[in-house]
């Protein structure tokens, strides 16, 4: 295939800093984000009025803005300084933003948050266990964990890998405005996801495969057809169990 008018900006994968502004513009409008993922997780998070919410992997802050509008006290963390700069511009003093690696120890005390929201981030992590243990530590007992991540069936079809039950990495090229960028994700089977969540000290409350918002049907029939007939993301909610109660 000869590519014209496009360039792979960098062979380094997952470099959100290199295309932060374009990614934010895409994320704002994309059917996958605006009409499917965001409405679904915000509905799963529920009433956040007066609650302390960590938006883990907050990117450019679209979820954080919606949570603040609903009365939450929001803290956002992300590895991308480029996306965090856009979030800071959008949110001003309304959110507490930090650069942090979700694979490491998180810069918060035990029992800090009522809710941890993790939108479309876990598929960047090789090992879910340390990150989920950190979420459990910084959540109050009884606190809510809400995760959206790539649906493993969708990734398995996309990657054409042989073994669904393996944990493996695969690449995808994303079209972001006039650029192509290389993304690299971790696939793991559904059972590995639910086991990691419960092993980290959460009671699994729900596993969801929601439909896109009805408005998408007229707005973008092609995206509606894809999202309403096949899995794209999978959504989990879990309750932080008090130590010794599991
Ligand atoms: C697909 S974007 C999702 C952003 C936002 N949650 C949303 O749904 O609009 C993935 C985000 O995860 C962040 N991310 C990926 N790996 C990370 C890590 N190890 N630590 C912190 N953030 C990470 C990226 O910087 C990026 O902002």
C-alpha cells in the first residue's frame, strides 16, 4: 500500500505527547468516545456529588470536566504532560492534576478516594496486578472502581493472534487527523481481567457491554452499526473490600 499525504510521525509507540492536541480534538467528537465510552462510564460512576474521584489516565480531561459538572472533587493523573496541559487549560483550578505512571506507586495516601475511574487505559499496561492493588489502597473501603478497556474479543480479531488465552502485545496504526501514529496494546482474556480485579481486593459488581447512545444512529450510521452489533470496549465496576473482609 502506498501512503500519500500521511506520515507515521514516530515509530515510538503510544507517544501521546507527540499528537496531544489532535488526539484531544478526535476524542472530543469520536463516536467511540463521545457517544459510547463517556456516556457509559459516567452512567456507571453514578452520583458523584461531593465525592472524591480519581480520574486515572485522565488524558485531556473530558471525563474530569463532566465529573466536576456533577459536583465531584476531581484529581487527575496521567503519564502524558501534553495531554495534562490541555486538561489544565480546560479545567483551571477545578481539578488537581499530576503526572504519574500508573504502573508505579501512586502519590496518594491510603483511603483517599470514593471513586477511581480508569477510562481506556488498562490496555496499555502489561501487568494489571500492581495498578489494581494501588487503586484498592487509595480507595476507601466500599469505594467504587470503574474501568473501561478494550474488549478482548475485539482486540483478538483485530490482532489476528493465534491464542486468545495468552497475554500478548500488538500494534495498531491510528489515523489522527492527517497523521498516523503507532499504538501498542496489551491483550489478555476476559477471565484474566476479572481475576485481576478480584485478586486485588475488589468485589466485582458488573461486567457491561453497553450499546452506543441513540443519537449516534442518525449522526453516524456506520459507527452506529459497528458499535451496536460488535464489542469494542468492556466495562467493569468493582467495590473495594475492607481488608480481611473478602
Ligand atoms: C486512550 S487515552 C484515554 C484518555 C482518557 N481517559 C479518555 O478516555 O479520554 C489513554 C491515556 O492513558 C494514559 N496512559 C497510558 N499508559 C499510562 C501509564 N502507564 N501511566 C499513566 N497514564 C498512562 C495516556 O497518557 C493517555 O492519556
